[in-house]
C-alpha cells in the first residue's frame, strides 16, 4: 500500500516549456487535489477533483490544467512554464469516510 | 472567509523542553481542525485532528484541543526530541465543503540536543 505517489521528484524547465506532473493513489479515494507550496505561504489549492470525471478550480488555477484520468490518477499540466511557477507541488487524496487529506511526497519544480 | 493563522517561526528549543505552537482560525460554523507535520524533503503527514468543539487530538506525544470560545487549536508537547524538528502546519476544513482545506503558513521547529 504505497498511499499517494508522485512523479517526478525533481524537475527543471526552461521558460515556455511544458510538462505534466503525475499523481496516483491506491487507497480507493474519490477526491484528489493539487497544491503548491511556496515559502511562508503554506499550501494553496490549484485544482481538485471531487470524483472521477469532475474537476474544479481552487485558489490559484491560472497557468495550469488537470486531468482526472481514472479513479487512481490525477495529473497536473503546465502548458507554458513561467518562473512564477517555481514551487513544490503536492498531490493529495481524500476518502469518503472523513475529511482528512493524505499527501504525496511532492515534486520540486524549478523554472529558469 | 475561512482562514488559519499560526505563529511565525522558527522556534528553537532544547531537547526535553515544552513546546507550544499557537494556531487560531476564522470559520463559519464548526470546521474540522488539523495539524500536519512536514519533515525535511518529505510531504505532509497528518499528526492529529479534531472534528468538534472540546475534542482533543493526540498522537506521538503531541496534543491539541479544539477551543470554540477562543477559536484556537494550539499544538503542545511536553518534552520535545531532536527528531521532532520539522515544519508544522495548522489547517481547517469547513463543514460546508470537505474539498476546501485552509492551511496556515507553517512553523518551523528546531530542536537542539
């Protein structure tokens, strides 16, 4: 039981490049989330998927797109990366039995 | 709107000292309250939670009590260890929307031997 996994762990991009961050969970959770963590700002919600087939914007969605590929997988895409998107990205999931979110190990992204 | 405010760090303590990290919140109704811990280079791990007023969450020697009258959820530990060095986040999840999670800015704890 791996919980929430994320790939890659580290990534360096040049301005304007695109990439997709992958997230998967094996806990049979319905809801999945993408956050970014910046120094001194806690975590901010980018997008979430309350259930398979649905996605909704969070607090900071601009510059990102998401896909809920199936119940297990939720990907985050940067179409044209900008230096302001340099951050640590966390994926999380939540089951139906309560409101606790479980987090992956994170992806550290640097955009030059 | 809903929000969480926690004390700024870093907090530096000697081993076996008493720890308090303050957390206050603003929310409609009775949200669920959480403390998460982030060790260096890792993701967030749930440390403890409380879902209603006067509940006490506890885990690994850490405790926090949900105080509705003071809108607080302070984290305490009687005797910290070097291994407790990490960043601690207070968070709330509103009763009206479990998909919303509001995090504080985090408090870094350094414990010296």
